[in-house]
C-alpha cells in the first residue's frame, strides 16, 4: 500500500526556489512550444490568457508582450512578487493572483487560452483530476489548453516513496521532495475527457530520461466532461 502523505505541498518548494536568484535562473526563458501556442492563439483571435502556475512570469510576460490580456496564478507568493517586478520593468500589464490549481478563482468560460507548463502533475491523481476539471471549466468552448504531464517513461517513475497510486516522492532531491504523478498516453487521454487533443508528444527535458508529455488540446464544445470523484 502507498504510504500516506500530503500531496499538495509543491508550492512550498517553489516559494523557496523563486526567492533565490540562482533558483530563478533556469525559469526565465520561455519554452519554444509556448511561442508556437501563441502563434496558434493569435491565428484564432484569442484575447484572454491564463498562465496557471506562472512562477516568476516567463510565459505570462511573453503572452502579454504578444498583446493578450494575461492573468497569472500561482501558489508561491515569492514567484508572484518576482513576476510583478519583471512586469513593472518591462512595462507590461499582468493580473497576478495567488491561488491553487484545484480551485480557480474565475468564472466559467473566462479564458481563450490556458497554459499549465510543468504544473498540474504536482499532486496525486485526484488533485490532477480536479485541476483538469477546473481548467476545462474556465476555458471557453473551443479554447486552447497547453500543458505538460510526467510520462511513465521518465526514469524517476517508480523511484522513492509511492504516496498514492502512480505518485512518488524522492526525499533528499529538492525538486522531487513533493509528490509527482505519472501517466501513460492512454491514461492522459482519459484524464482529459472533455477536450479534443490537437497534439501529444513524449519529450525529454533537460536531462536524459526526463520524459514529459507535451500536449495541446481544445475544450470540446459539448459533452464528455467527467467530474472527479
């Protein structure tokens, strides 16, 4: 049986990371995939953008510079503080709020685009399901979602302490000392019921074996939304 442990603690780690200049250094450059997302969003006439788990604001700032009306949400206050400083320096408008991915403080169908880059897998399956349900709720029908999930091909899958099914903690490893949920392609598609998948790739990140799913999807117009247990 998995060991019982809290599965919603990632923001504590990231608050410490964002407070340190060295910790922020690897999280200042936008991902190439997000540039591509913004090209697609522009072609579709998108106006509103939510950066869920915005950290220090690298993607929120990029989207704002591209002319979108951007809201950034994060559970780590220090990340938001750094994003505000960066927005002020750049002269870019950002609506930055502290909150959690499982209870988004926005009305239904508020956004044309939602981005959650390396965010929603920080928890167990029920947390992931609630985050996905909230993302679907705040997206308008036909709105775009881009995000990442941890692949079961990742070499960290199965290592450390299993705190919930397919959810592991690696004590003593700073960025893995909070829960991480892993899935395969079939499981990912099932989790994103209520979305039309536009692209899905299993991609190595910054070290060998660090496989992550990269996905782009749109909220389905009708039917299919499965609520978490």
